[in-house]
C-alpha cells in the first residue's frame, strides 16, 4: 500500500497500524481532511455551508449502505464484513466542522465533551470496531474523547487566533481569565494552572482508556495506541512550556519516531508474553 499523505503524528500511527487497520486509518483521515477543507481560508461562507450540507447527506447515505463519493465508497468496502453499522456516525466530522466554521464557543465542559465525542464516533469508533466488533463502543469513547481534547489543547493559541476557543467559558470565568487571553500567550498564571491541570487529567484518562483495551485486541489497535502515546508525549511537552503556547498540534518532535517504535514494540511484546502464558 502506498504511504498516504498524513500529518507527522498520524503518519507514525499509520506506519505501525495492523494491515487490517491501515486502509481504514488512511481513508478516515482523508475523509476528515476532505470535509475539513470547507474551513479553508478564503472559501465563501455560503459555499462552505453548502459543501458541509452535501457531506452530511453523504454520511447519511453511507450509514444506509449507499455511499456515492470515492472515499465513502472505499470505507464501505473496507467495513463490508461488518456492514454499515461502524460508519453510522461519520457525520461527526461534519458536526465538528460546522461548529468550527461558526466559531461557536463551548459554554460548559459538557458541550466540549460532546464535540470530542462526535469526532471520536467518526474516527476512533470505526477503528476500534475492527478489533472489537462486539463491544468496543465504551473503549472507543474514552480513548477518542481524551485524545481529541489533547489535540485541541496543543493548538489552543492558534485556534483562539482563528476565533475558536477550546476551553469552556464557565471554567475561564471561574479562573477569572478573559477569553481573549487564549490568543495571547504567555498566558496569565490562572490560565496556565488551569491548562496544567487539564493536561494531567487528560493524560490520566487516556492512559486508563488504553488499559481497558483487551490484551488480545491491542495488536490490531497498535496504530491507535501509537497515536495516543505520541499525543501524551506532546501533552507533557506542552505542559512544560507553560505559560508559553505549545508547538503546533501536528509538529513531530525529534524523538517521536523512537517513541512510536517503542510503543508498538511494547504492544507486540505484551501480546507475545500473553500467548506464552
């Protein structure tokens, strides 16, 4: 299979994905990118909404088993043994794109979690279903929600400069932080402390989600595990940089290739030990 054009972190995740998951990972990422192209700078706002409306209809067609776009048709082929059920929530990519296009804020953590859940249902749930077709929904949600919020925090300042605030307004109010300060690091001490606490909470939650994955399913989910591992490492670096903003969400650190290899190797070693006991 030709190596797809992915951002650095996802490229590592694809590289270490199982042969079953590689096509799904690449195609889901391509679909997310195609839908997200509706947000590109300079695109007429009405055209963007029309584009997203078409994609919402296409996701509905895919969920019914009758896709028309090359990417959704490819996904339907990949998931054919399971039927269209794993692709029922592809419109999560559209939901998050619509939210971002409108630069809507999150008033509460429940709204932010809902945003992350929609993305997770579109991206992570189908991938997990390939390894855990019967009972992977809970694991997928825990893993995907934490992973997505970490990615949002890694692009916090850049997104804020684009009008997209990734911290709930009620939490900013309790910390006495003005929303506009998100776009202007170095951040004030209360905001830096809020971010430090959230980074730690998310790494703990993501680690716990990975631990809930059945050992027998982990080799099939090796790419997702690598992705989550690299995200956690980026979160650690972002926390250390506070009150300065973190580096770009998809910027690869020099040691990320080694970290990805080590995470993949650990999965394979644990699986081998489990088989021999």
